[in-house]
C-alpha cells in the first residue's frame, strides 16, 4: 500500500513537471528535485509508521476497557494528534531539496573559555634579592615578598579555564605557571548563577573578597608588585579553600556584603592544618556609586580572622640574624579600602584617572617558640601592626599611563614574653616609593617600566628597576571595578 502511495505521488508530480521541461538541464534539475521530494516523503512516512506501531503496541498492552487515549504515549499538541491517528498522505506541495544536516545550535556552548596571561620581567636591583626582608615583620620562609630574581625571567603567568556548568552554575580554574617551572592552583571554584534575591554562593579555592586589591589577579594590578602592607600582613595575597556567600542589595547605591569560611591554609593562618572546622572567617562590606557621568567611587571595610598552629616563621635576633620560630594563635586583619575613578563622560578610552588606597591593621595573639632547631624556648607573642599605601594612575593618552605609589608600615611594639631579650624589636618603619609608566598597544598587551626605592629592610636602600610585559592569549572575561 505504501509503495503504491509513493509511486502515485511521484507520478502525479512528475507528469506536469515533465511536460514543462524543454532542455536536458531542466530535466536533470527536475529529477533532482523529485529525488529530494521522494527522500523527504519516505523519511516522514517511516517516522509516522514507527509512531503508529508504538501506539498500537501500547494499546495492545493496555487494560481492557481503558480509553485508547490513556494507552497512547504521553504527547502534546500536533504530536499527540499524529500519534492518535493513522498516517495520511502529505500534500503534494513543491518541496525544496533537503539541506545538509547542520550541527545543533549551541554545540560549543559548554566548551570552556581558555586564556593564557603570559608575563615576563627584567629586574635590576642594587641589593641582593635573596636577602630581602621586611624589618619587624616575621614571615614564612616561602612568603612571596620582594622583587624576585634578577635579570630576565618568566614571571608568574596564568592559565585560566571558565565555562557555564549548567543553567544554575558556572565554574573557573586558574593555574599559575611559576618562573621555577612549577605549577600551582590559584583558584578553582564553582558559583551559583540563579540563587535569586541578589545572593550568590561560591565554593572551592579562591582569592578572598577582603579589601580592594586582594581579589584581583596579578595581571590586573597597576604596578609590578603588591604593596608592602599586603606582603607583610597577607603574605602578598590571601587565598583559601572554602565557601563564600555574597549579597548585592537591589538599590541604586551599590551595596555588597560578603561572608567566608575557609580552611585557613595561607598566611596569616596556616601551619598544621589537621583540624576540624574552619580555620578562617572573613566579612566584607562595600558601597559605591556614581557622581555625575564622569566620576565613580567605591569604599569598603573588611575583617579576616585566621588561626595558625606551629606556623614556621623567620624572625630576627638583635644581631640581625634570621632565626626559625613557630607561631600558634589567632590573627585578625582589618582592611579599609577606597577607590575613586574619573573619566570624561564615562569614556576612559582617551584619558582617565584612578586614585586608590588601603589601610591594613593586623593583631596577632598567641605563643611563639623561639629557635625551633635549637633551644626551643616558648613564650607569649602579641603584636599590633599596621600599614597603608596610596597610589594614583593617570591615563594621559589613549595608550599611555603613568602612576605613583607611596607606602609605609608600622611594626608596632611586639610583646615576646620570656623571649623579649632574644628577639629584636626595632623602632623602624619600612617604606617604599614607586613610579611606573606603561604602554598598551591594545587591550590584550601591555609593556610597563617601573622604578622603586625600597626601604623595607633597616639599613638598606634597594633601588629596583622593572621592565615587564603582559600578553593575553585567548578568551578572557572582563575584570571587576
């Protein structure tokens, strides 16, 4: 029956069309159209036959007396009508040749965006970077402080993956490529996208949202290095494994509140992390807005609580010699930050100015074991320290910027308890001044020249010269404010 039906349709279509064909080329074209029509109709008829057989099989297995519509597969609209009725011959309207099968829409929608931030420097210093220290601030031996190594070198580069996971989640991972050919995971997290009511939840490894500079990756900084206050009180930049909950208020004034719980693996926390529960807690609040169409601002206050257990530190004795010590206790760091930006009518493509500053205050309270490899004398350790920086960056031409940063630290008056005589308590305030000039041929490349006068170590002035390049390869998302 179906073969007869197909032959009748083909004959009915071919007869009038064949009469109109006057040339061999037209005959070939008509034959091609006829073959395409035959293929399309056969595919439709086969599909309808399969659906009819499925409906008949479902009807045969239904309970006697049950309505036929309940035995049929669950369908809706035109599909439901087609499943409930026997197939009918399609209308013999002219049909164009079936196009080649196209890939489904959004076939690459879930492929991750991949980018590489390639960075390198030439560094020249008047003091040996291997002896770099910040006077009055005991730090872990592996803390990322100072200018790094001299000469040409590949600076810390960043390989980043990011993508939507599903309609409710997105994720990202950043792998740092270090100059010594080692790798480390800077960030690896997932975040909700539809939590609603202004809330978002992030979990994994990420840079804490405290302060202004801390959440930003190094390639977005306006200077080659981080401020002394960040190096001395956060070990350059604080990141942790944990969860973060943010809320943005539905108001014209920008209001953002954040809370974090983490493992406490990084300085000022760290050491022996074999504990249950959270070793880090953080709260952050930021507000901001626009003033006219040329000015914008943001200000915030953050607090970080971190626990340390047998944290290895390098302290300094009165003779200036490094001594291995171990700290166990609590550290609380307060950060007040503010930034103001100006661009004519909001257009920063030609000229702009940014003024940025932060104040950090750290209070440590616990016990310090002095000279771990030797006498191992344990005593109390309490200290309140602070530091600040202020910087301005002026874009005076479409591709050129100049910046100036000044900063200072206050080591406080540490109480070493019974170890007071063995540990130095200098009344010296580290400071530093930096001047930079950078050129950006495009939004994907930048070359920066920076000069700094570093007085972080008492008795030494380190004149530092940096020539840095940064290149962005691949798809990289927009940066925050």
